[in-house]
C-alpha cells in the first residue's frame, strides 16, 4: 500500500483546560475525497485546525508527504501545499471577487488557464468579478472561499462544512464542483454534516466520536450498511436523500 499523503498518529489537542482530541489516528490517501463525519462536538473542526497548526497538538505526530508538520507554524504548513477553507469562509467582504483571488495567489498572478478552470467550477463568480465580495450570497461566498484556496496548486485541500446553511440548489452546485475537483486529481479532506452530500462525494470516510476516530473505510460500505450508519452516527443516510 502506498504511504498516505496525510497521517495522524496519536494526536491529542487541548484548548485551554479542555481536552478535545484524544489520540486521533487516521490517514488520508493521495487522490480522491475523504469525508470526516461525526456528531456535533465530536472534534472534527478541531482536527482540521490542528492539522493546519491553528491549534497546536499537545502530543502525537502529523505526517504530510512523509514529513512531520505537527510543530510547524501555520504559514509554514501552508507552504507545504495544504490549503484550509474554514467554516467561516474567511473572505474579504470589502474587496472585490477579483481582489480576493489575487491576494490568495501569493506566488504571483493566476495564469489564465487556471483562472478559467476555477471559474468553470464556480461560474456564478464571473457575474460578481468586480463587485465587493460582501454582495455575494452565502453559497457564493463559499464558492469564493474554495476558489481562493485553489488559486495556487495545492497538494491537500481541507474544507470545513461547505454546504452548511445552503439552499438545495446551491448544495447541488457545490457537489458538482467537488466532483470536478476530484476528477482533476485534487486530494480533499472534507468535514460535512449533510450526509447526502457526503455519500455523493466521499471515496473514503472517517467517523469521529468524542475526539477519536471510531471508524475508517470506504464510503460505499457505510452507505450500504444502515445498521452501521445507525451505530456510528445515530441516523440513516436514507433520511437525508
């Protein structure tokens, strides 16, 4: 088996007096989309933030491309090729859509072919190209946040709940965009509460509970096993079709 692109080994994270991650062990293979599922408060967002160095792991190893990044600063982690789209989206609402993307491309202007590819994923952004990002709807802001993350080629994309609060039509657009990202060869670790979206997109699945990974496997196997869904998640994916 090839070495995973990303591997967490015995990762513990404390936030102040709170012990959030309790020895997380998981792997994200190169290529495809891995979904991180779990109930609210299970530690999913903390896992992404710990990978990104926004919260330092108290102990354990985080290996990316074979190198341990657990003690690296966030800007240095970003330079290894990891991009992070937080749930808050973190776009600049007073800047135009174009300016948001220009700022995200730290190594220089986005070449025209890559720009065409990104706007092909999210064509709605073309209409607002020269308008402040604050004019965008919630779904369009999420599209801009993802576009910013891929303004430069990345080895791994971390995305936290991209469909949260979106209308069904926008969720369908987001699913199609992530499918296109997968087909382009991107490696994605996605936290998602919409189980229909998760089952439609995921190649691999990790299930977290109480700060630990309690299940890892193929998404297809979880989708096919209703009893496993009930045991791990407390509900059936069928309820979210």
